[in-house]
């Protein structure tokens, strides 16, 4: 087994991408639940009033139907389904809000991500040894400490919030139903917001911790980085064959371009520049191909094979090799030197025609 201290390299983009496809990302469940709880606490007045009024209406309808109808096997199913429908209508806004908040907080933490990998059966989870290790792992101990801390803080906030109004709570029976609802709703809302703000702060801290912990767990050894690079590059033999094929294709294209050239300028052994200029077709002389050492030798061989003049001009060959790429027009500052070379080519062609 590799020592965890040997993982000194940051996770590569491929490793992070593969981990993301498996649903393995940094996120905090505490942050999700805290944000949802905070929104419910802020909307408690509206949601509580909605729940109270609709529950009261449903209770009234139950009492009225209970006195006006006789329960029988014929109408029992209808009454049951009507009751379920009414309950569903009351609680559906809470469910929709919870879903929207859950999706939104997950998107904030991880961005859009769709994977079914976590749903696939993993028999490693049934391994009792691994389960025992997880129970007593550093992460489990950290989570236990975090939950105990949250429990202590929530208990303290609740105690602090109720300590000053304990007398009012004891005497709340004298307020009346409407005032009683408002009184307890205010208490619950205040305590809920205080607890939710605290939980949100803990959730943010936990999210930062989860990001750092995930980054640490994703770190790789130098050997893993090398293996991943090899996998991405493919088998060395296949890679060498692919590079050889690319060189052959490049050589083939270069030789085809040489066949269309007008003259080849050399330095004379290390550099060869294939140049084309056709009056009426080319706006300016254009470099068809250039090569160094072995490639220069091949260009000269192809030129002689096709009867293309090969002219030695060291300064011009060097200047063109370092300043012009294949397919580019010759720079203006080299026009005079190129014109002299082309003049030599035309004189050679006229001489050959006369000899013929």
C-alpha cells in the first residue's frame, strides 16, 4: 500500500473529472440543511399562517362531515382519499420549497452534475472490516465532535432565548387563542432564525473544510501522475508509430510542394528553401517548403529529380529560414536578393532552350 505521505502532487484535471463523473465532489450536508432551515425560519410567519388557516379549515370540514354523514364501507374510501388530498394540498408548498432549496444549495456547492454512479451497488460497503474502520476513522470522530458541538450550541441558544420569557410562557393560557398563536409563533421564529444563522455559519466552515479535505484526498503520487500521462498518451509503440506516420505525411506534403517550386535556395548543405514565383499567378514569391539538415537534403534531391534549379546563396538561405514559414510570401526586404536569384533561373532556362 502506498504511504499517504507520498501523495505530494496536486490532482490532475483528468482525476478530478473522473471523480466528478462518479459523484465524488466536495460538499457539505450541514450547509444544505442549514440554508434550508434558515429560509423556513425567515418564512415562518407566512408559512405558519398558511399552515394554521388551512389546517383549521380542514378540521372544520372533518367535523362538519362527521356530523352530517354516516361512516360506511361505501363512503369510507372517499372520505379517506379526500382527507389525504387535503393534507397533500396543505404540505405541498413546504415540499416544493424544500426541493428548490436543496437543488439550489447543491448547485452553489458543486455546480450542475448528473450521475447515476452512486446508485450502483457497491459490495465493498458490505465489508464489515471497512465499516468498522469507517466508524473509528478520523472523519467519523470529526463528525461526532461537530454534531456534539452543534447540539451544545443549539441547546445554549434555546436556553438563552427562553430564559427571559419563561414567566410569559407560563401565563400564556390567559392570552386567548389568537394572541397565543402569535406569541408562540414569534418565539419559534426568533429561536429558529438564531439557530439557523448559527447552523449556516457552521455549514460554511464545514464546506471549506470539505473542500480542503477533498483536495487532500485527491492528491496523487508521482507514479500515479506518470501512469495517468501514459494512459492519456497511449501505448509508447502506438505513439511512436503515430508520430512516424505523421512525419511521413509531413514529408509527403513537403515533397509535393517542392515539385511546384521554381527554385531551391541552399546554404549549401544545412538549409534548403523551395521558392515559387509565377508571373501573372503569384503576387509575390512564396515559400513552398523549407528544411534543415536531413529535410534539406531531401528537398534538394527532389528538386534535382524534377529538374528544378538549385542555387547556393548562404546569406539569403539563412535569412529566409529564420524569417519565413512555408506558405508565406517573401518579405519585402528580401525582394532584391530574390530578384537576382530568379534572374539567374530565367537565364538558365533560356540557355537550356537555346541548347535544345
